[in-house]
């Protein structure tokens, strides 16, 4: 959620774009469950298609691709987060995967302290404690259900996502360039694994196309348009719909249930991160 720029007034068309982005992102868990491919094959195909959509947008918007250290690190982090997220979705519940990835702001706090020596404030420490408590609940649930390894990979996705957030707000960073280059690289690396798959039926190919065009490509395009004239607090509220809607779509159309224990962990993590983002933006 980093990178949002506060404006004096929200532009309602921009808010609509942010909402569309959140909804597009939220279908990732469902499509990952429904596509009968390996997670790496899915990740390669969706990123290659998504990079094509974003590439067209960059050309249409005359947005020059930036090459810098920050952009490269951001691109590598993008590869990591997209790959870990897909693997986690196959190994654990969609709710666990998306909510544990949502812990990224906490890892930003930790990495900033360890790498750059930025001393965390009281609010940062309290947020870390709350999120850590929520994550522990997820791990207890993971041990009970046998999803512990998927949960660990989802946390790793959160770490990579923290790298994306950190690099996209540093000097010489460019979020769209990192996104495009990371997805293009992931697509080139993993798409050949699709040749190992056996189901290339129309429904499967259609879902892969929807995932690449909508869940990846259009989601980032909508977000890049919407955040230009949307208040940071408003954007934080809207984007928090993703970890809520993601498991909801899976529950409705795939029948995957979330345990009460995991639901409690989700409430703690989402609530703590959302409160942190809103408080940080108001204090800025």
C-alpha cells in the first residue's frame, strides 16, 4: 500500500479504479485453485500475459521504463512475491495465503530497522506484536490442518512484498517498471513449465487468460491510474478488500472453508495492518 499520494480531495473516478484493482487482485486465489496446473506453470503464464498488458499500457501512457538499482531489486521482489503467493495458494487455504502476505508492512518495519538503522516507533512495535500474534494463530491452525509449509511460504511472500514496497518508495524507484520487468522475467523463466501440463482445455486456458489479463495486468493498470488522485487513507481502506474478498470468492465458488482459528488470526492481522496504515497516513 506504500506509494499512495495524499490529495486534498478524492476523485471518485480514481476511487473506482482503486476499487476495480482490489477486486481484480482478489480473484487470484480462486483461479489458482481452479486451474489444474502446477503453481510455477500458472505463475509463468499469468505473469507473461500480465506483462504484455502492462507493456501496452506503458506504451499508451508514454511511460518510460526506468532501469536503476531500486527498480531491479523491486523487480526481483516482484518475482519472489508472485511465485510464493501462487505456491502458497496451492499448499494452504486462500485465506491463509493472502492474509499472511498482507503482513508485508511489518516486514518493512523490521527490514528498515535491521538494514537502514531506522528505529521503530511505539506504534511500529505495537503493530509488529499484534501481527505476530495473528501469525502465530495461523501457524497453530496450519499445524492442525497440515498446511504449515504453505503458511510459511505465504509469510515468505510477505517478506518479498515488503521488498517491493521498500524499493518502490526509494530514490530512483519506479513501481510500474519494477512490476513490468519482474513479471516479464517470471514469465520467461516459468512459462516453459507449461509444456509439462496435460490439460489445455478451453476452460483452463480461459482461466489462465483471465488471470493474466485481469488479475495481474488490468489490476496493476487500474491501481496505477487510481492512486494518482486518491487519498492514502481511502486507498488503504479500499485495498484492504483484497484479503477479505479473496477467500470469500474461494468459499463461494470452490467450497473451501476457513476455520474459526484462522478467521481469528485474519481479523487480528488485517485489523492491525489497516490501523497502522491509516494512522501512519494521518500522522504524515
